[in-house]
C-alpha cells in the first residue's frame, strides 16, 4: 500500500512531538464504528507512558502513597501530551479531541468517555492480558494510556499485535481479590472493584497497582 508523503510526514511530526514530551509509545488506529458515530472523528492517536519500575516494586499488598503520586503525575503527563498534540493538529486546521487519561463519566457503569484499552489494542500498542489490561511487549502492563481523536488523515495506522500471555500467570497469583482468570473475557470486575473500594478507604483513590506490577515487559 502507498501513502502520501505529506500524510506520513505529518505522522512523524506528531510522533516526534509526543516523544519530546516524554511519551514512551505512540501509535494510531482507525476509529471503530461505534466511537466514530459518537465523536465523528475517524482517526485515533494512542499514547502510552511507562511507569517507574522502582515505584511499582514498592507496591507489595496495597497501593502506596508513592504509587498514588506517580499515578497522578503520569496522568498529567499523558493529558498534557494529548493537549499539545490537539493544539498542533488544530493549528493545521483540523479537529482534535483529547480524551482524559483517567476520568470516570459514569460511576454506576464505571465508564470513561472512550476506552483507551480498546483503542490501544486496535493501534497495536499491546494485547489484552489475563488481568484485562493492555500488555505491551516493551513495558508489560506497566504503562498508562491516553487517546486523541482527530479528523486529520493519519497513515500508516497500526494493527492489533499477534501476542498473548503464553505460560505466564503472574497476575493471577498476585491479585488479592482473586479477580483474574485464565481468559481476559472472564475477568471478575466486581471482585476487583470491591478490592479497590477497600483500598480507596486507605488511600483516597480507586487504585491498586498489584496486577500492574506483576506484569513486566522486556524493559
Ligand atoms: C473506570 C475505570 C476503572 C474502573 C473499572 C472500569 C471497567 N469498567 O473496567 C476501576 C476503578 C475498577 C478500574 C480499575 C483499574 N484501572 Co482503570 N480505568 C477506568 C477508566 C477511567 C474507564 C474505563 C472504561 O470506560 N471502561 C468501560 C468499558 C466499556 O471499557 P473497557 O473495560 O476499557 O473494555 C472494553 C473494550 O476493551 C472491549 N474489548 C475490545 N476488544 C477486546 C478484546 C478483549 C480480549 C477483551 C477482553 C475486551 C475487548 O471490551 C470492553 C467492553 O466493551 C479507564 C480510562 C479510559 N478512559 O479508558 C482506566 C484504565 C482502564 N484503568 C487503568 C488501570 C491501570 C487500572 C488499575 C490497575 C488501577 C490502578 N491504576 O492501580 C485497575 C485495574 C483493574 C483491571 N485489572 O482491569 C488503565 C489501564 C492501562 C493498561 N495498561 O491497560 C486505564 C486505561 C487508565 C489509563 N489512562 O491508563 N478502572
Ligand atoms: S487492580 Fe488489584 S484487585 Fe483489581 S485485578 Fe488488579 S490486582 Fe486484582
Ligand atoms: S502478568 Fe503474565 S498472565 Fe498476567 S497479563 Fe501479564 S503476561 Fe499475562
């Protein structure tokens, strides 16, 4: 397949801009039908920022204050990079919409405006691991995600990667709620949520970090 030089160059400029801001992984995907209907924007840029391994190693049986701070800072970095890309695209005369890294729109349904995991999977950032997080070859689940939707033409787009957990079951063993099963589809969200409700009483936020820590990548 051939791509216009201008379109490829624009993609490279966006990736360079993102990487200069501290973004670890950059990829794009065509916006799937459902999200396209909702937002009217045909392309999605997905960004990932790796987490500090040293910070995660200090998470043993519950989230630490250090992890809480790190989690917030990574969200700020993702949101800031998404905003910079948005403005860059707008200056080119196109539309762009940054979806917050970690905003819950509906607490009953536990949903954000858009699933970053779904977009990251489509963009080829990683696969759905047993703990239902996106696992990248580079960082495992030790990363956080953000998405920018746009009508700027972007190509070449990424595609889902052909990889999986293999023989690893580290997160199943580590999860204090017993929420993680053999298949990602069988993940017990209510058990996880109940555990996070407990952690929230201690730390003030629905975070955990245990299955994130368990899932290390190559780096
Ligand atoms: C609300 C929320 C939660 C809720 C529950 C959300 C839920 N319903 O699953 C609670 C508070 C429990 C939670 C917990 C955690 N969360 Co959370 N959460 C979110 C948030 C803000 C919205 C998620 C959402 O809209 N869910 C609604 C449903 C519809 O979407 P979904 O679960 O993403 O999945 C759909 C698609 O993926 C689709 N699908 C498409 N293809 C495929 C293929 C396969 C194989 C499967 C299984 C599914 C699938 O199926 C699902 C249903 O439609 C997102 C940020 C965001 N906007 O995406 C972060 C996010 C998902 N959370 C994240 C993390 C890391 C966590 C925690 C580890 C907490 C922490 N930081 O310590 C735990 C992990 C729990 C776990 N093992 O999954 C990260 C995941 C990063 C990653 N590497 O994948 C996100 C993306 C935040 C971020 N900016 O990085 N979270
Ligand atoms: S976030 Fe914690 S409780 Fe939820 S699946 Fe991961 S390890 Fe289990
Ligand atoms: S820790 Fe192992 S089993 Fe769990 S999601 Fe990561 S690779 Fe898969």
